[in-house]
């Protein structure tokens, strides 16, 4: 008397290969075996599979297999272990190094120094300003003079004239030779007028104009 | 763990022993690895030789499989047989080898015939090798693992990492195809023999 459910033909014929190789669990084994006893198709199939399995087992028992040669695998394992050991020894060295607080401090200091140097060596983002004589410049509000000197007057002569008049170059000369001049600090408004008039009268000055406020 | 042994006490002891060996391998025990290698090398060699034509490549793949065993032993969770785990690695390595260029192709019919004949295999086995060579890799694997390695369909599902029904379906189709192929191959072989005579 069986205790299991009868197995359908489709289920049983599907499992015949594993009945033949004797890997079915006990319950499945008896269910498939029982079905095969009563089913002509499965019985025939089972006989064929058994013959085949016997042939395979017989051939396998006769087969000559090469002796295990572990030289290559051992070489690979040696390499693997060497790699692992080298990694471990580096870690151990690092671990030893950091046991001393002085060494930790030294390492931190060195790292900080390297970081600062690195930052310092970075290219600056600020672009240098490119200024030409025609680049518009805004001067702070004040009293200025726009002057064109005699072209025959050399640089030293201009400097002497400006010293005498207590003036300095705020801007220029422009493309057309116009200087914008600033009065020295402490020069009163009357003195400024006097200096301007004196320059107008000076033969070395071809043109003079007073400018008040912001100069561009 | 495979045919006939799965239920016996000896098989259970062997399985426990293999678990211990693998645990020792995970602790980098070379002696344990050597023992495991000597146990599995012949089985893997036989299995892979039927899957991959070139003997030199077979030896390389066996070593590749066992090297994975060495490196990944600590990843083995113990919820399957060691044998299934190792053959699972071999299965994937074999598929990779088969998917590679022509030199990795499955044995041709004539090669399979020579191979089987050289082993003194019966004629029907010779034909089976020739027929297997014409199956898809997935179908051939299921037949190989069942008839040649003695695995249960559950173990094959673990090895191939697929549902058990897929294993049954693959086997069903493989058997049906072999039933068509084998008489044809037998006929061709008969004609060849007559021609030689």
C-alpha cells in the first residue's frame, strides 16, 4: 500500500532521468517507480535510459584521467598569498608608524604643509587687469587740470614743470597727449586758480582746461 | 551531492567532511585545499572535457574553477552542498568558455566520436556524445550533470542558478532533441562504415 498521491504521466516521464540516476527523494522515487510499472511508455523510456546510464557509468569507470597536477594552481595561490601578504605588511607598517603620538603629529603636520603648498601652487583665478592708455578710468571726485604740453618739452621738462606747480599726473597722457593733473594735497582753491592761470600763461603749455568732479 | 550518495550515511559524512575542508580553505589552509583539489579535479576534468573540446583549455578551466574555490571559500554560506557550489562555478566557467571564440566550441561530431572511441566507449555512448555536441549549451549541461555527474534536478537548479522547473523543461527538450538526433547520427555512422568497408 502506498502512502503518496499517484503521479501523473507528465510529471513521471519528466522525472525519469533522475529516477535512473537515483537522485530522487524517497517519496518521488516510489511515485515515479509506481507510475512506470503501470505505464508502457514510461517503462520503455525507463529501460532505454537505464541502458544509457549503464553505458555512461561503464565508460566513466574505464576513462583514464590525468593525475592531478597542482603546479600551476599552486603557483597562482603563491602569487595570491604574496599579494595578500604584501598588502598586509604595508598595513602593518602603517599601523606601527601611527603607534607613536609624535609620529602622528609629524604626519599631520606634514600633510598640512603639503596641503598648504598645494593650495599655494594652484593657479590664481584672478585675471590680471589689462590697461591701455585708452582704457576708460574713473578718478575720484576733485579738481583736475587737463593739459597738453608743447611736444618739444621732454619728460624731464614735464616733471620739472609739474614739480614747480605742485601737480602730479592723475591720468595720461592720452592718445592725443592730454595729461590729467591732480593738485597736491593742501593746495587751496585760490592757489589752484593761480596755478592754472600761471600754466595757461606758460609757453610750454599749449592747452589747459579745469575739470571739476569725477573724471573718466 | 549527486547520485546514490545523497541519502547514505557515507554521503552525509563526506558532505560534512567537504564542508570542513572548505572552511579550512577559507582560513587559507593549503593542505585542505590540496585535498579538495585532488577530490574534485577528476570530476571537474571529466565534466569539462565533455563540455569544452580542447584538453589544454579544460585543464586551464579546472584550475580557474579551483582558484575561485581558493579565493571565494569564505563566501560559501553552507546552504548547499560543497559539490553543488563547486560545480556551479564550473558550470559558469564552462559556459563562458563555450561562449568564447571558435576554439572554445563544443566538440564536433567526429571529435566526439573519436573521443568516445578512444575510451573504448560503447557505440550508443559514442552516439550520445555526438548528439550532445549538437544541443544548446544549457540543454547539454543538464544532460551532463544528470547522466554523467549524477546530480538531482534540485542540485542542478542550484548549480545553474535557475528554477527546478527550468531544469525539468531543459531536460525534456534535450531528450526530445536527442531522440530525433540519435537515429539520424546512427544512420550516418552506418553509412560511413559501409563506405569504409
